[in-house]
C-alpha cells in the first residue's frame, strides 16, 4: 500500500512549520509539488524552499503536479468544482502509480492548513475510492486566519462570542444578521465592498507570512476603496493574490 502524508506548511513563512510537519517531510520518499504555472511560481518556490531547509537526508525526490484550471463557475458552482476535483484526482492517481512504489511515502505540501478551505483531503479520498490502495495521514498547519489575527494583534472572537468562517461567495449575500465576527476566505470579488458597511470594522491581510505581506484595518466605510486600490495594485504586480479578512460588527 502507498501512503500519502498531507502536510500543512503554513501561510507563507517557513518559520511557521511545526516540528511534526518537519518530521513528516523527512519520512517522505517522494514529494509531489503542485505547479500552477508561472503566474503562481512563488507558491511553488516556497514549497521548494521548505524542502531544502528542513529535509535532512540528501537525494530526496520531487515530482511536479500540473493542476488543471477550473472552469468558470457560473450558476453551477458545485458541479464545476466537482468536475475540477475529479480531474485533479485522476492526475494524482496517475502520478502515484507511476512515481510512488508500494510501501513508499509520498508527501503533499498544502498551503495553510489542510482542513480549512482546502480540498486536498477530498481529492485524496477520490483517489482512494477509484480503487488505488492508499493510506494517508494529515499534519495540521498554521492557517492564514491565525496569521491574520497575530499580525493585527487581535483575538478572532469577542468574549463568549462565536466566529463564522465563510467565503466571499457567501458574504456577497450580505453580512449575516446573526453574527458579529466573520472571517472571509476565498474572496476573489471583494465582497466586503458590496455589503452595508455601517458599524462594521475590517482587518485585512494579503500574502500573509511572506515578505510581501500587506495589512490594513479600520472602519469598513472608510477604507473599502483603499483596500480595493491596494489589492488591485498588488495583484497586478505579482500576478496573483491570496488574502483574507475579519469583519466585526461594533457593539451597539
């Protein structure tokens, strides 16, 4: 049986690698490195940096993984994502069969934490369901949400209050009426600019944990336009952007 080590590598700072994750890296015979093209070469480079820094044994082997592009979601978001995951799973299966021998450990280095708005675990389940004998273990990583709170020096929750972690797609429907603290991830459309900003503060961060990190915070009504401007400039400069933010309703 082949074993896959699913390793959370944090939000961008190699110093955030856990000891458990480093030990898992050193048990890997083959490291499968996602390649999303030149647009996101920095993400591939960070994974390679982590391998060079933390893997103690010489001669470890890396295999590039071409990640297919997802089709535009349109009105069938779940269907499009399901098709995308199926294509990724097929690619992983082919690579595991070709590059990973029975009894060997393969490693997948997952940005942030594998359990928080990442689909690697679902995709590996698909590979196993397709008939390839696999076992897998998961090693948590520091998420962008944790780094966001640390960089802004704030707790995510109010005293005794809940936190909702959601997506930009969901926020576009409006700030949830029954929530006070909302963390938003995967927001490619800047949904924060479309909601009613009255009595809401925002703590925003992009490229968290990297040398290119950007932080902004303040009343949403006052800094929405500035965040949009800075975000657009950063995306044009780097060719990609990963950001997240916390919205909080002020007490009455």
